[in-house]
C-alpha cells in the first residue's frame, strides 16, 4: 500500500488515490492519539503499511506541525519517542474524521442500494 500523508484541500471529488492518502493520514493520527508511544515498526504493523511509509508519513505530519516528536532522553532505549498530536493536529484529525464518516456513509448508502437491486434480481429470476 503506497503511503502519502498530506493532500491539498479539495473542492472537487477526490480520486481514489486522494482518498487513500486522506484515510492513511486519518488512521495515523487516530493511532497516534490513542498510542503515542508506539515505535514506527509497531505503527507500520498496526496500520498494515511499510516502515518506510510510516516514516514518510510521520515526517510529513511533523513538518506540517500536526505532530510533535518527543525524545525520552533518560530512556535506556535512546530511540524511544512519543508522537504527540498538536492542537492543529487534533483539529485536522477532527476534520478528517468528519470527512471519513461522510464518505463511509455514502459508500454504505450506495452498497445498500446495490444489495437491494441484486436481491430483487435474484427474487425475480428465481420465481
């Protein structure tokens, strides 16, 4: 799965690639909010993306000011970091959550209509 984290604001309908980027950003921010102390390898496993993809995404989120990295200097594991959402990151996560929910509701409505049409076809053909 290709990972890219930042997409420009959109007014036109999103392409499938833009949806995947937005969904990945949403999933990363959601995971970081609930488990800020995960390392990148654990994040990659939890999200089902490559380690390089997580690294790329985190760097983009940090550069954009949505996430802060906090290094635990006194930690025996000098690679110990926590990824904390900034206030801007929290606002972005909320907006992404609303977009994600709206898109999933539209997909659900379309899928429900398709299922109903298929059920009618089956009923018609089996009678």
